[in-house]
C-alpha cells in the first residue's frame, strides 16, 4: 500500500474546509482593500514584532500566495498518509491508525499555518495604515506554541509508548 488513500473522518473534512475558507476569504478581502493600502508596507518584523523592513504594497500578496501553495502541498501529503514518515515503526495492524492520526496532525498544522499567514497579512495592512505600530505581543508566543506544540502533543505520547513497548520486549 505505498500510495494508498485513506477514507476521511468528518472532522478531517471540517478541518480542510476551515483552511480553504481562510484562504478563500483572505484573497478577496485583500483585493477589495488593496487600493486603500499605502504604497509601503512591512515585509519583515524583528523578534519584538516591530517592522524592520518595508517594501512596495505588492508585498502584501506574498504571504497569502505562499500560504495557498503550502496548503496545497501539505494537503496533498495529508491526503496520502502512507507517504508520511512516522517517528517510530508501528506494527502492520496499527500502521493505518497512526497514518490517520498523523494525517490529521498535518491538516491541523496546515490550517494553523494559513491562519497565521492571514493574520500576518491583516496585521501588515493595519501597520501600513497606521492603525498599529507592531505585531501584538502575544503573536510570537501563540504562533510558535501552536506550530511546535501540536506536533509535540501528537508525537511525544506515541514515542513514549513505543519506547516502553520496546523495553518490555
């Protein structure tokens, strides 16, 4: 079953629809408000959330486009879970269950990533318009917490379980 495709649980479909919704709302909202943006927008932020580089307003399209591309690539991988490299070797009876589990993790991370990109796009517009001067203080902690925390929540219990099982054998 090298490239098998597993049947999706309804929760997986909801997660994917959420990501698609974020992407499909980001582009039209940006297009509708593009003319009112200033000619220069932040393109890079320091670790404190303060913009430290600016570019022409066309830069505002980079994150949504990157988000769309990454969403499609990660979505493709999550829809063919047999290509997911698991951090341990499950037995053949449980392999499909773990493939489903880690495919869901990828779907969740995918949605988190497009939400972060959409949020950064919105914040860049707000900073460019002078409504804000920097990213919110919580942004770095929340985004890094989600991007690193979600995989840890999925992987660590399984690695502990497999390490304990190996110790018993």
